[in-house]
């Protein structure tokens, strides 16, 4: 029954002993282990330039270390986090710590034959902060749900099974789930989704999840790209290992996680999730480059490249958001490799309504799902011209690929909706564990979309 205590560096146990005090002061990290009379202590030092992301990361690192050492329980002694992160709001610190703790010890072990799940239980010795801790756990569970969906294999989570997974997850909760199957999609003229689906052995789906925490609030539509594997289609991708393209449904995972977070925290919002699900693969039946898709709104699109499939299915979902009279729309997608070049792997890009982009940036700065506002440069819009359709799904430019993808989407945004588009391709996965991230899927976007929805519904 290994147990550790988490204490602050100015605790008498440390500050009252010169050797221990010096030892702790010499440690580069913000926390360290100290063994005192058979008891294992984690000592947290006062954070320089403290922020909530640091709290989450510290907690994640400690949780992962202790789990690796098979420690059963860790108890945060009274007042410790308040002192270590003295400049921050105390409740937010405890929420962030619990959130980072749970996410740092996240594991995806479904396909490891020997590994056993081991987590170190977090205890907080403070009765008036239990709600804050609980809130952190709810946030982590929603993000972990997004991670699970992303990590899952494409033969297990495919456009036919994915709707069932969501139904099961939301069973008994205050949501209404509608799954549109292939025939309905034909009736609904979701022609982008149907075109991308043509090469796949699975039938496509379009899932709508409705949550009315407060029906008087403006309707927010959360749209997520649900490509359960992106081979590129006839415009086949190349590369040593395309395994991560099973995470091309990361946008949909973000939306599903956000819905879980909103529902479980009983948020006073009015929201609908719109999730097109499809696998993009080559086959004799696949959509070929040069073909034209006619959308329900009358617009025609030449498929210049079948690997630019995300925008083709998001277009259907944006049209659908208009039919539902959504006042706000956010779409989120692993949309372009270009955003990885532009912003790397620590921050997503947000496009669309300028004012709202900055609202979202603030939300991300606070909750750790970072985004940076990007421009929809008008001059590039004409690069989407096609010789024989209203537009092409790829730009003729050999730069600004994320912007032209955003400009393509903008053409399908309903006239009366305020719209944001988040390109999360760079945030899809991590190549190593650090802070509250583990290797592989990040669960990016769940917290971002949920908190943004709450923010604009105030
Ligand atoms: N799913 C990819 C984008 C992607 C790339 C996600 C890397 C995660 C990591 C998307 O469907 C795609 O293939 N985009 C193309 C668009 C191009 C053909 C205009 C791209 O970015 O290369
Ligand atoms: Zn693609
Ligand atoms: Zn894709």
C-alpha cells in the first residue's frame, strides 16, 4: 500500500532541515521526491510565472511518475497548492491539478497483452475544495473520451460502429441522438459525404446530438470532421506509416468530448453536435479526381484532389447547421498539413469571425487547448476557381493551404450564422509523454469547444 504525501517546499519538514532545503532548492524541476524516515514526499516548489497550464502539467508529471512507481495513493496536504500557486485562483488551481492528474495518467491499453492499468489515486485534504476537484475530474474524463476515440483502431471505430459508441456513451443522459444512415443521407442530399464514402466498405453516417441545458440560449452547432481513416483516396497518400490517419476523426472526437463535458457539468447552453462519419479510401467505386459534387445548396465542387476530403464532408454539415438555424457554428477538423507547418504541434489555428476568434483564443489560453487567430485572406479566395464547376476543392496556389481550406469552408457557411473554423491537424497527437499529455492522441478540442460554448452563451 505505497502512499505519498504532497507537500509545499516551505513545509517545516523541508525548510527546517538545511540538507533537505538545499536538496530541494537545487532541483531544476518544479517538484521532486524526498524520502524522510520511510515516508515518500513529493515537494512542490513555488512556481515562477505560474499559470493554470503549469498546474495541469505539474500534476500530470507527478501522476505519471508515481503510477510508474506503483504508488497507490497520493495525498495533497492542506493548503499546499494554494501556496505553490499563490497568484492563481485557488479553486481553479485545484480543478486544474485534478484535471492534469487524471490526464497525465491516461493510458490506452486495449491492445497490450500484458500491461495492466495502474493509476495513483489523488486525495485532497480539503473539504471545501472537493467540488473543484470533481470539476477537474469531469473535464479530464471528457478529454480522455476524446483520446479513446482517437486512439481506437479504424477497423473497430468506423462509420458504422462509431454512432453506436456514441449512443452507448450518452445512454441515459439528457441528450437526443439522431443517426442518419446512408438512405437518409441520400434523401438529405449530403452529397459530399456520399461522394467521399464511395470507395469504402462501410456505410457512412451523420450523427446529431442535441443538448438543451437552456433552450432560451442561442443555438450553437459544433461540427466535427469524422474521417475514421484517411488514405487520401485515389489521390493516395504516401509515407512510411500512415497509422495516425486513423485519428483523422479528431475533430469529431473533440465535439463528442465537448458534448460529454457540457452534459456532465450541466452547462446552461443550447447546443447541437453535427458529425459526418466516413472512411476515405481508394477502390474501383471511389470518387475520382475531376468529378463534380452538387451540394444541397446548389453549389458545385470539382474534386481536384480526393485527399482534400475533410472540407467536402464539412460542407454538408455546415449546410445542415443552417437548416437547424444555428446562430453560432464552430467546426473543428484535422484539416491540413499546412497548419502543422504554420503553427507546429502546440497550438491550433482558428479562422472566421475575428472578434469570436479572439474570444476563443482567450478560452484556450485559460484551459490549455491553445489556438491562434489566423486570417482568411480575401485575395486567395479566387484560387479555388474551377474550369467547369463553381469551385475546386483544392487551391491553385502552392502556399497558404490552411487559409484556402478555410476559405473553401466559408463558402458553405449559412448566411445568418457566426462561424469559426479550428484546424487541429498539428494538435492531433504527441510523439512523447510530457506534462498531462501522454504519447499519441491528445483529446484536443473537447475543453476548447465546451468552454467556448459556455462563454458565448453567457
Ligand atoms: N487529414 C488530412 C490533413 C492532415 C495532415 C491531418 C497531417 C493530420 C496530419 C487532410 O485530409 C489532407 O489530406 N489534407 C491535404 C489537403 C491538400 C490535398 C489540399 C493536405 O493537407 O495535404
Ligand atoms: Zn485527406
Ligand atoms: Zn483528412
